[in-house]
């Protein structure tokens, strides 16, 4: 089955096929680096990671560009409030973002362009739009895109202009769907901008948020490319404006396929600091959760369905991953060259069909756990089964293959383990069982095998 995805532009599931050179050219909207990224952000970034992994799983190459928005209303406001240079302010959050990607096992993009490094390209694009008559300079020196001058405006969001308020200018980088109006391409310098600004043909100022992505995506991926993704909240106005800017300038189709992931909610509610349910990745790590447990929760739901994030889901993830670890590690310890059982290929076929069906990760995980169940039940020693686990994990990115984090055993628990080992050597089974219970009460599980006893921390 060829890879198929839901195209937000056509609102149909369609084959994803590269335009050229067996390479999917992908642009993903990256972070606005004014704070640490929260788990809602990472819902989008893990979805995009699954997407690029499935592209590679299908034998295609990928060139991904993810922008870093380091100049906009939020970053300027934050830098000025902190009394530091914009570059110093955003560097903290850029570095944190890349560290967080590693924790969640998100593959790096091929290019991470920062907006402040591409001001000349943005100015050139605005100049072209002014020359073509679809943009104009306002009295204060800002430049706006005239949405009524671009006939295709609204095709991504499927906007019915007859029921929208139009004609207003939208100077803010982000605004509501009701405000269908001319949007800022270049924002004239204001006193509140402080030292942030660049010289341009229209005076000192800085680019609007939307022009940044159009300019950088076309620089690195060409005037027409394969795929653009982001959260559903970016569909309008941000992605709609990207299309208008690019196509009005080039006269060519901008992007073939658009994909958007749904919102994340926490315990059934919108994430909000006032509700006390706003979490950055670092908040969850500080609570003792591991990166792959968080990743498991974020990817184990279809990307177009809302995701309800709860601590109970993290507990389930921990138990599920422990089950996978035990199966894979046991198989690796006994693996040999015996023929692969039929169920291994059947599981891989089911997995492939799932991920190629618009990234259906719930069905993909079902195929993975079916493989775990049958591997345990059959006692197979075939290392070919281990290869199937590796192929599945090349997409899911949650299995450690013998590299699972080994929690340090406290001294008091180790003393109980030593006493239990002595009791077993003396065939004092009653004492062995009593010590097992005492170890369990301390939060640890003992497993006996021909090689002796081993211990793991109990799930939260």
C-alpha cells in the first residue's frame, strides 16, 4: 500500500508522492522562541517526526526545513522586558528547544533557518509583492498584503467571505479567524520595539510573522514543494497568508499537500496556566517521567484527532514500554538464525498498512503489541523477529533494544536483594517470599530466572 495522507487543501486522503528526485521536501512550522516549548507544541513536532519517519520507511528521501521564529511580537516584548538583546533572549530558548528534541527522540530537520538571518530574503519578497500591486505601504510606513487583490485567498481555510468581516488591517502577528483583512508584511518601527529593527525601502522596521515562513521555505525548498505541516491553529491565518504571499509573488502553486494536527488538551480541558494544567516538557521530566514515556503518549493517537493528555496516560505508557522492553530484551538474549515465524511478517504487513493509511499510529501500535504477544507466546528465537521490531521502531521511536534506563537501586533495597539471594541459596522459600513482598512494598519488582534475580522499579 502506497503512503496516503489527508490533504487539508483538498480535504481528501491522497497518495503522497515526491515531485522530484524521490525526495519529499517538507516545511514544518517551528517554535517561536520566547519561552520553553510546552507539550501542546510537542504534539505537533512528534506528529511531524512520525511523518518524516514514515516517508523514510517507504524508501523515500526527505528534506525538512523547520523555522525558528526569533523575531515577532512575543520575542520583542520578552527581550525588552528582560532588558537584554533579542539574540541573547532567544538563544536560551533555541538551545532548550534542541535539547528537548533529543529527549523526545525527534529526528533533526535538515535545515533550521532563523528569521533574523533571512531579513534580506523577506524584504525582497515584500518588494516583489508591492511591484505586483498586491501589497501597499500605509501612512505609518508598514506594508500590507491586500487580500482582495489575490483571488485565491481563503482556499486553504475554505473561507466564505460573504459571512466574514473584511476590510480591516491586521497589524498583529496573530489574530482571530473573524478578522479577514489585510495583514502586515513589514511592520514599521515603533518605540515599543526598542533596539529591534532593520532598514528597508519603507523605513526602519521588521518583518511580519507570515512573510518569514514564505521567504524561508521557498529559499530552501523551491517555489513549489511537496508538503507543509503544522498545528490546526496555524491553518488560518498563518498558512493561508503564506499561500497568498508565495503564489502572488511567483504565480506558481506553493505547496502540493498540507497536513495539520489537532489540538492537545490536558485532563479534558484547554491547557492554561490559570487552570494549573500548563506543562512544558521540562515540567514533566521534573516530575519523574521519561522522554520516551511522554513521546509514547503524544504519538499513540491519530494526529487529526484531539489528544487528551493525562498523567494516567503516562502511567499506562510506562507499563506498556516495560512490557515491550521485557519482550525485546528476552528475544535479543536468545536470538539465533532460526526461520522467522509467519506471524512476524503478518504483524509487519499490518503495521505498514496502518502507518501508510494517513499515519494511523493507534493501529500501528496494535500491530506492535500483537507482535509482542505472539513473540512471548511462541518463545521464538528468530532474530528476524527482532528485525521486525526494529523496523517498527524506525517509525515509532520508543523502543530501547537493551538500552533501557537502569534505575539505581537504593542501598536498603540492595540489602534486601542480597538477603533474598542468600535465602534462596539456602532453599528457605518462605523467607525468600517474605523478602520479595518487602522489596515490592519499597517500590521494586523482583524477577527470577536461571541467571538469578533481577529488579525493576514499579510503575508510578
